[in-house]
């Protein structure tokens, strides 16, 4: 059984949003077309409390996109984004949501970030996604969403580690850094992930 995982397709990650991923909105029509190909569609939602320690604004004297050590983990300092119940945290309005059966929220602990939809960055707290998928009989996961070099990448790494056959739909994601995305895809391929373009799934290849 195959599931489509829609990672963080939220207003703040779209052009005009607070942590805009270049061209991030381009994936939405494609993701909408892909959804009917899957028996199960699940989404993740970045969902930070005010004062989250991944926000540069929580570290006076530090700059956005600087890297710091946060309780022993490397942490990029981001602009405030996806604050709980803010409009920017909403799933993108153009994303079809009627077939999304469950939404897993992450990044909810103030002191630790969570790029992956499965675990926080310290692998201390599970979101329950892996157990949910197993409970639904899922053996294969396909990932799409934002950002390709952060939350899609780390979610795919955890999906592989959890034993799911893992495929990244490469044209159904956009990244913050082009170089970072290339490195992420190379690492995922080396670790056993499959990379496909959406046309192959839509019978157009
Ligand atoms: C993300 C940076 C910070 C993502 C979330 O969804 O890729 N990136 N929070
Ligand atoms: Zn975040």
C-alpha cells in the first residue's frame, strides 16, 4: 500500500510568505494532480509556538540564516514562520485538501526544531507518523512538498530508516538552496531512496 506524504505545503513557504521557497507555488497543481493516484494522502504542517528557538528573533544579536548550536544540535536561525494558528501556517489555499486523511503537526516544542514529519531533529519525540502509516498497512511512501533540502529531505531519511520503501517526486518539491537540494538527493539515492519525476507516476513517461 502506497501513501503520498505532502510535506509542509503551507502559505509561509510560498512566494510572499515569511520563509518563501523560490517557486514553491509551482508544485501545487502537480501535487493536486498526483493525489488521486494514491490510496492514502497524509500531510505534515510546520507548527511553531511563538518564541520558537529556531526563530532568529528568539536570539537577540543573531541574524537570520546564521547557524548556531541549540542544546547540542546545529540550528539554522529562520525568520519567524508557521506560527501556530497564524494565516502563514495554513495549508496552501490552492492545495486540494479533501483527500488528506490526517495532518501531522511538528516543531511544536519551543526548544527543538523538527524538520522531519516523523521526529524532532534530536530524534527524541516521535510525531506518531510511522506508526500511523504502519497501522494503515503502508509499505511505500512518496514524498512531495517543501522545502526539498530541509523538511522533505529529513522526512525521507526518517522514512528510509523506518523501513518504508521511499520515493521522492523530484519535480513536486522546491528547495531553499539549489546546491543543498542536489546534495540531499544524492544522499537519499545513496541511502536507498528512489527518485522519480511525476510524469512517470501519471503515465506520461
Ligand atoms: C522548513 C525550515 C524551517 C521546511 C521548516 O518545511 O522545510 N524549513 N522550518
Ligand atoms: Zn519551521
